[in-house]
C-alpha cells in the first residue's frame, strides 16, 4: 500500500476512533433537541391534519357559490350530526327553495321514527336505538364517494361512522377474533327495526329491514347511521300518520344549495338568514379555519421558539465546557499539524451526529404525542371536533434529522472555532 493511501486510511481510522469516543460524552449536551423535535412534529401533524380535515368534511369539493344551511341553534360544529339536533321545518325549506338565484340543492334528512339496530354475528349481539339520517347518492357522487349502488333494494345500504370500526374490532378482539378492515366489513349484515307503535305504548311493534354495511365515512361526524334518503321518504309515505313519528316522519337537518352566480351569494344569504337559519359558505369556513390555524401557528411557534432558544444555549454552553476540559487535546492536535479547518469540521460533525440521533428520538416521541392530541383539540377548538391526525409514516423523519443536525452543529460552531484556536501554553496553564 502506497504512502498517500496509508496516510488517508490512518487519518480516517483516527477520526472515526475519536468520533466514537467523543459522541457519548456529547449526548447530554443536545438533550433538548428531543423535546424541540417532538413538539415540532406535533405542530406539523396538527397543522396538516386541520387542512385535511377541512378538505374531508361536508365541504369537500364545495365551490365558492355553494352554501350549507343549518337549523337555528345548530351546534358550532356544522359537520357534527346528532339525533337530537333541531331541524329545519318543511315549510321553511319550501320558502328557502323559492328564493330567486338558487339553481340546485341537496339535503340531509333525519328519520323521526325510533330505530333499533340489531347485530347477531361472530358471537356479538347488539340491539340498540340509533339515529338514522338520509343522504342522496347524488351528494355522495359530489363528494367523490361510492354512490352508484347506494339505493335500497333487497337490503338497505348503510353508511357507518368510521369510529365504529374501532369499537367493532375491540369487540372481536375480546372474543379472540381477528381484526377487520373497512373492505372486509363492507356487506356485513345487520337488521334495521323501525318502531311504528307509539313511543309510550306498552306493546311495541317494529318493521324489520335487512341491511348491510355499504361504506365507512369519516368525513361527517355522525352519532348514527346514514341510509339512502329515498328509503326514508318511501317509508314515511307508506306509514304516514302513525303515532311513532311526528308530522311527515322525517326532518331536514341540513340543506346544501348552489347559487346561480357568485354575485347572487350575498342576496341569497341575507334572504336565508331572514328566515332564521344559519348560512355557511366556503368563505365563512375558510375564515374560521384561518383563525384556527393562526391560533395554532402563533402558540406553537412561541413554544418552538422557547425550546429552540433554550436548546441552542444549552448546546453552546455544553460544548464550550467540552472545549475547556479538552483544551490540551485540541492544542496538541494543532502542534502535530492538524489544521484549524479540520478541527472545526470534526467538532461540528460530532455535534451534527448527536443532533441527528436526538432528532430521530424526537420524531418518534412527536408521533406518540400526536396520537393523543386529537381529543384535547376537539375541546380546545370546537370547530375542529372530529379531527383525526393520521399516522404520517416517515413523512417528517428526514426533516427532523436534518433540522436537528443543523441546530446542534450551528450551536457548536463557535465552541469549535474556539477549540481550533486553542493555544498550547494557555492549555497547559489551565
């Protein structure tokens, strides 16, 4: 082996040995990076989750000339459908649709008959009252969901809230059964029992319908099930006047209208509001979303800034202390001919390696915190109730590693320069 190659290999071995010996000593210096990266990952996941939530709610695919009309006194979360919510009276709906400028509308209905859902499969038995909502398949098509065969035939297709899947899997797990995904449970049979007797009658009578799981929908926050609106209309027409339900047997709880032109929006909105109804457009939702994101950005950036400042100061002081205790080592390196640039480079690379390791740890801690963040967020910002922050896999891992390495190496740069300029005689005096 020629001399230049031997020299390079010996230097590489020396640097690697020195590197491996010094990194464990430097671990405590960059500990704050874990918490910095954990909070940063939580913030990025939260912000992305908010954007995806707004894009995946009832406003998915809405245009600027479309509006959502809600009953008076509706909850602040217009995406959250509950069985006990106020309804839009039928005569008010007719008055809304008579307003000039409206070209198209869809509605979400609520069946006012008491309904029980019965499941007796896989050792699981459920027989409970649940609210039933009706949605038109044209609206599913608008959302980009499966819609072609969403109509009642031999069985009634049922759209189930996404969170029910987790509850179902908890039940199957308790019985030693395998976990099920959405595709596996599509077509799962169940029974709908609509009560036609009076609510206070001692003897209750039900009309039973075969049903099956059609799809899962996380876009709408439901406290019940969704069936085709045509099924509800047909059932109520056949059983009109029975004591179990009031008036028509169904209620309107949401209207989605399309206005002919953007210039007609203010006039139509004022006319609808004059009827005592709530109107929400993309502009309104965008405003609330931007306000929510502003709150998230401001509070998160303040916390990230504090973490960053404390981390940089801690790393700087720790490496300055390291330079003091290793002063003889650095001065001897200068005596034997090691260049200042090389000392600075090795020192900064040590800091970058430690930062990268802690960046990985902070990333996984941030993912763990993200899992538990959604429940707290719904209480903090009601408009975002129902937000789900999905696991992003390794999406932010490269960012966490690179940013952590950059923060650690930048904080160690000044101590590295001090180490490269260390004087042997000053070091001996220390």
